[in-house]
C-alpha cells in the first residue's frame, strides 16, 4: 500500500507487499531527487562514517509519498477521512543482554566489511550517498523543530549515537521501490558497556511509546512505537515497530536490535505500509551470520 493512492496502476510487490506505481511522472522523479538532496538526516553508505537522523528520514519519505499522491495519481477528491489504523501492540519487557567474553571490534574497516551489502538485499535496492560527518547526532538539525519529548529524537538513529562509549561504528542506508528503505548500523562496545547500551536503547523506546515533532512547513508528525514479534537472533535480540504519520500519510518501520558479542546491530525496514515480517527476519539473520563470522556458520 502506498498511502491513500487509491487506484494507481501497478502490480508487482515490494518489501511491504504494495503495488509499484508504473506511471510516475518526470515531475515526480524531479521532486523526489530534490527532496533527497535536501534531507537533513545522516545517510551513510557501507564505507561512510555518517549516521542517520530518524526524524528527517521520516519527513523526507512522507514528502515523497505526498509527491506520488499528487503527481502520480492526480490527488484524491473523495472527501473521505483516512481509515483509522489499529493500535500497535505494546512493547514487552526489556530483553537482557547476553554475557560477553570475546574481544570487541575496534577496527572501523573490519566493521564496515561486516555490514550487509546490496548483494543480499531484496531486489532493486541501491545505496544512498554518504553525508558529512558533521551532520552526525541525535538532536534536531538547524531549522528543524525539536522532538517532544526530546530524548525520543534518538529513536531509530544508529546505536552508536544513542549510547556513549562506542569503540567503532558503521552504518549503511538503502532506498528501494515504492519509497521503501533499509537501514543497517552496528556499533562495538567494551564488554562491560555492551549490556548497558543494549538495555539503554530498549528503555528509551518504552519512554517514547508516543511522541511528536513538526516538519519544515510546521506540519505535525506523530510517532507511535510498539512491539513486534520476531524470532530470536544472535546472542540476544529485541524487535519493535515505529509508525510515523503526517497529513494522513503513514510510514511503517520494523526494526530488530541484536547483540552479537560486544557488537550491537540495528536493522530497520521502512515502507508506506506494514512491512512483511519475513523480510526483517531474513535480513537480521543474515547480518548476525556476518557478525558471527565463518566459524559460527
């Protein structure tokens, strides 16, 4: 489902099971490129040191969906209010971290090489260009409205920026059809810090079950965080979902946080509809295998 697209043409499935729009206009593509170039969040390729800002990402993708609604479908004049969406399931108890005994990863190049590349992603996903290191951080960028509560700005940002003490970190972001995206990041911590980081990320989620912000045009953005059922992965794992809504348009993010030794990885799949849980399961399992190394396979 692309939000409120009505009877737009298309028949193939994306990671969320939505039909692709086969008639995107040149104007829509031009606007899409402009929005991407103006994004304030930190977008990282596989070898980049930049981190991702979740608020800017959500706003940008919502703008892209809005462009498709106007340029691809001619808008909607049905006058019908948007359908009420079901509440997200609650988050369960905080998952305890597993004991860590092995040495942490301290080499950035090694961690870069362990992140999943485009060869294992669903079809038609391409890496986005890196952003400047100076854009890294979890707070609102210049000119952006703050998040309320402020600490919730950290939700969906890379683990290494959410918790202090990362020895090294890496992240990558890919964009696919129908405005879908896949974000992968990992951070390695000292053995006695890894458990604190794993728990800390989960605790913030529970204080941010609902939060809000506004975009550059002062349109309100509503965020909901809920639980997500996923099979166990790595040494310890927790999953959650984030629903981002603005002006009747919605993005659904399904996320897995996984511990492998002293390394924490976060895999996020976002689409303008509920994400197929099997996609997140497969990506998370593949990322765990990479972090465990060939000796664990």
